[in-house]
């Protein structure tokens, strides 16, 4: 099935949970209600019509006024895929985990939590994955400002070129 | 005789352990030689490449993509170029596509040679490593002639490749393939079918096809579990439909489907197929330009896309969001090693400590690709 067909089918089943279908090149996507992701994901995996057995990618995007979590699903049986999104508020974004449905979500959700600060409800191991445990803030947010030091280690470096220039004077 | 009292121990493996393929750390909970669990701790090589992409623009990001996976940088180059081309609707000249296929397949050979060699070294055999690196060195020389670099290539551009094949390169490449093909059999005789190797790898940490899909394993690791899926064939990109090649899959011929031996043999067999593709590509390469016309201030229209490239470590997904300016709004790369690391904790339960090294080597995990 083409992605747009898939979105229409999902809409038929969950009429008030599909908020928007955006038909934009190159990849169209569907926006879901944040509270319905678990239910819809389970249906997409278990229903033979979709058979989305693989969560090929899960990531987050900071849009300044909202945070989006993006799910790229894929079916090895039917060789089709689709893109789903949920929109979350920037203050305290929370969405249900899909870890129980696709195991791959465990690490991907940890990464989103680490870099964008999205909390996944029901996740078995919600720890930071790439950054140190005590790192302040969420680096992939657009308003993130890198701290000048971490435990006394400077994160900035004076440009060596400027240093040479000053020596001359 | 009094009963022995045992207790659970927590051991630290890494981050500078020589056989963890980069800077990786495992916290191992063990009682004797059999592990209860190995918890991977990653992030030591996190260089915030995705954040850098938001600051340097579309053309400027190309050299950074090399650093995502420095063992097979051609694929990350290609993934990024293809994502930009899809967003900006850029046409790549046919000779450019052929150059890409030739460069990436040579890179796949180099990467698989390293994996095969490292597999030997990780289980305690030094010789296969040296043999594999000897052959890999020649590929590095070939690629160096092509783009001037041996590891971080920066060969591709949005709209094609940076340089055409140098004069006389094609003959050298073909001569190399003549040299390599018999050597693959030599590897098999020396190492793959060696009794020690088979006993060491067979039946270690098997992965079922369902598990492999649920954990989103990709590439050779997925195919070793018997799932016939290759992006080059099933979601064909570039000029791959013009070549004849097979997709080898694991069959469990050494005892269990998807065990470490199956995963190891995938690499050996894929090298044969890469060589086949290369021969066809070098024979069929058309004349013409290698780089299409792309404006310097590349501004793709607002939109988003995901492209998938079959890298040496499997299906690599580049997700790029454009807001219509000359800087990408968000770039995310989903890599094979990241997924493969996610399954180690589960597979490690009940495994011997020494087999953890085999497991990591057979999954072909490369640390920079996990952390990015």
C-alpha cells in the first residue's frame, strides 16, 4: 500500500485520533493524537493488512513551539512503510512508549529522552544514553546553550589563530 | 565437602578494552564465567554530529558524515547526498551513479575484510587479521587514488561525486578483483572452515528472525537470521537494478539459524557478491559528467524525507527535515550498530564472558556509528 492509502485506512478505524494527513513531497505523514499512539501502533503491527513488524526509525524534532516524535514504520511482509507523528508541548512532553510493541524502541526512545527531553511513559529503562547522567538540558533542543564547563573541564577553547595574533602584538 | 558459596559480581569491561571495536563499555553482572547480564554503556564517542548538521549547511555537512562511520564512510556520504537530492529534486548523472556504486562496493569490501579479520583477532587468532588487512590496504590505496583519502573520504557531493575515476584506475581495480576472488577461498580454508573457528562461533547467541525484526537489526545481521532483505535489491536505489547479484542469507548450516557463525559467513559471502557487482559496474560504466549542476547555496524546499542505504553495517536511514533555508532543520541518522547494540543486553543473558566478545564481533558493531 502507498503511505497515503495507509493513512486513510487508519483514519477509517480511528476517525477522531488521526488529526491531520499531510500530503507533502517527498514523504507524506499523518499526525496522530498523542494519547492514541499505543493503540494505533498495536493495531498497525497486529493487523495483517498493515503488518508493520519493524519500527525502522523513531526520533524527535524540536519545532520551537512544539516537539514532534516521528515514527517510521515498515513492513517486511508487505514491503510498505509509513510515517506517523505526534505533537507534544515543549513544557514537559510526555507520550506513551511503544517499547512493548517494537523492541527497537527501547534504545531509540532513550536517545530521544536524552537529546530532546521527551518522557516516555511506561518505558522500562528511561536513562540518558549518549550524554552523561548529570548533563544539564537537552542538547538537540533549539534553545540549548552549551554550558561553559563540565565538572571543571572547559568546553570552549580559544582559537589558536587569535592566540598567535595576540602574541604578535 | 562443604558447598561452595557463590555470589554475583559486577565487572567492568571497557571503555578501552582492545576488542570492543572502539570505545564501548559493558557493565557485566556475572557469577563465575556465565553472565547474568551485560549492560552496554555507550556515548563515549558522541560528537553531536546531528547538531552540527543544523549549523553547517547542506554542502558543508558532507565531510562530517565521514565521521559517522569511519570504517565505511562512502555509505554515509551517499546517504546524506541521496537525502539532499531527494529533498531538492536533484538529478545525478549516470556516470556519477556508477562512480558511487564502485566507490561504495569497494568500501563494503574494505569494511567486511576488517570485520572478518577482527573476528579472528577477537577469538584469539592474529594471522587472519593480518591477512585481511593486507587485502584491505590495497583497497585503501585504490580509494586514495580516487579521492585522496584513505578513511574519511568526502568523495561524494550533492548531485554526484567529486572526482571522476583517474586514468588507468579501472584496470587497476579489475586487477585487484582478480587478486581478491581466489583469496576469499583462502580465507575460508585458513579460517572460516577451521575447526576451532567453527566450534567457537557456531551456536553462539542465535537470533530468531522475529527477534531480529523487532529489534530492528539490519543488513548482514538481519540476513543471517534468514530474512531475505537487501535495500539494494528490494528498495533499489542508484543504478543497482542494472546489476546481477544474489542476496546471501543465513541457513543455520552450523547448527542454529542466526548464530555467530551465520553472521560471520554473511560477510564472506557478501564480499563475493560485491566483487560481482564491481566487475559489472567497471565494465558497464558509461561516459559523461560525474557531477550534476547544483547551486552553491543549496536550499531544498520545505519538507522531510527518509532515505535508506544498504551500508556495510546494513540499512542506514537518513531522516532530514528541511525548512526551506540553507541549513537543515533536523538531521537524524539511524544506523545499524545502534540497533545491534540494543539487542546485546538481551542476548548476553546466560552467555559466557568470552562469548560476549564473539557476539560483539559477529554483530560488527562500530562505536562511532552508535554514538554519532
